């Protein structure tokens, strides 16, 4: 095939015909501009050797608003004549070769449906498309797991290497690691604060006539009821000071966003070895909480029952609670166990979050779910090998 040479351009067609109202129309040549027009498929054109039924060639003429300005047309013409490198579309410049013949270029993916319609999505935002992709992944994972339960094979179990589960396990753990646990802390605390706060106004007689306050001995002023929360930290988990600092900074933001200032902190391992109540941790006062946790931190084993006995004795039961742990503690649903009994007494499942800390994402999905299912309330995975900690 020879080199394609483009002559002087005087028109550019954009879009596709849409009927009588489209950008193209079939009319005789545009005498106002001297353009011969563009013959429609199946119609005769100038020099085609095919006379039209009436002897006059039918042409396609652009509307004025679809035409390029004369300056732009001249610029394109100069680029073609001068062999400008910027005008190398489809190999049209001299020496650049001809456009590829049909079937010789890179294969494009099909975009047509069974009836020839365009199946591409043009009316959705990137965010909507991302949500649909996430839903499709979740649906696909669930279908694969259902099929796997019906036909277990050694190959499916070992795909992806040892210690990290199969391919589907990796996908599900990856999605779990993207949980915005900081946002969950904030939204749940804010909701709890709004529901638990009670602001009691002065009695109108006190306000209208302050001098009468001493004359109403039976009337006692009540204080506002402000919510408080328990922050429970299992110090046997493999947390570095850096990682703990990131988690506590997010809890601090959640407290301030929820306008909560009272907090009870408990550190525990083989026993609950340190606890303290703070009446006001608003603003910079939270720094004292961080210092106290840092100076009293001790590792060790786990005595969950002793922890919950302490919460009962301090009168902190049924408060909003965030419990940070690596998950390797007693199953809170084991029938007949002391921990299961005490857990039901000290936790309100609707106002409890267990933040389960995972050092790495290399864990099987069955192991991940087994740990999460040991606890009441909302379970939030916190993976330490994510950008939240080392991004």
C-alpha cells in the first residue's frame, strides 16, 4: 500500500449522523465555501463515475457551527505541507508509512452487545464504577466460596503459597485490610455521644427570679449527663510505640469529634495491672493519657476474666467500649465459660468495638474469621502493614 497523502483540508466532520437533526445533512454542494461536500454511502459524488438519479451529486454539508475556523484550517494545511512531527496521525506524513491495513493493527476489545448496541457505560462517575467493581468482587468471592464448599481440592487450598491461604483468601484479606477503622471509631462514638448526652436546663423559676433560689429547699439542680467511654488495651499484642501512637491518635480524633471528654483507660495482660479515669481529655489534655499509657506499658499473658471483674467493680459496665487486642484471648461465646458470662455483664454489644490488631496480611481467611468470631459487638480489623502506619 502506498503512502497516503492528505490534501488541503477545509472541513472536519465530528460525531455521527442522528437523523435530520444531526450534524450532517445531505444537500447539494456548498457553493458558499466552494466545498464539494462529502458523498453519503451509496450515493454518487464528484468524479465517482456514478451519476445521481437526477443528474446532480448528493453531498453531505456541515452546518456552520460544525466547521473549523479558517485560521485552524490554514494551520492544519501548513502542518501537512511542512511534514510537522505533531501531524503524524496514522502514518500520514511522508516517510512515516501508511496506516495499517484492516486486521493488521492491535486488536481492540469488542464494545457491541448481541444486537450491535454500544455496551460501554457513559452515564456513571468513576466513584460509581469503583463501587460496582467492589460489589462484583465480593459477589464473585462468595460464589467461589460456595463452589469451593461443594468441591474441595488440594489445588484450591494451596494456591497462593503456604501460610497465606488461597487466592480467594488473599482477595478477602486484602479487602478487610482496607477497612477504615478510624472512621468507624469516629462515627460510632459520635452516634453514642448524641444518644447518651442529656442537657438539663435550669428550672424557669430559677432563671426568672434568682432571689428565690434559697426559698425552694426541695428543688435541687441537676447536672448535665455526659457520656464516658472505656478504652481497654491488651498489652500482650505485638504493638510498637509507633503503631500504638497511630491508633491512639485516631481515637483522640474520634473523641474530639464526638465531643466526649471522660474516658476510663485499662491496661491488661496476665492481669489488669493499670487503670485510670480522666474527667477531661479535650484538646491538648489527651497528651497526659498518651504519657500515662507509655510509662505504664507492660507485656505478658492474658487473664480476661480478671479484666472484666475489674470493670464490674469500678462501675464501668455497659459504657461505650473500644477494646484493642491481637485476638488471641478467650472465646467470649464459649458456653459455660466465666469469660462468656462476664462479657455479657460488662459489654453492651450495640456500643462495643473490638479492634483486632493483625501484624500482617499473610493470614488465611478461615483463621481471620475464627478470630473475629470470638467477640461480641462490632469487630474491626486493624492491619499494621498498611499505609495507615507506614505509608
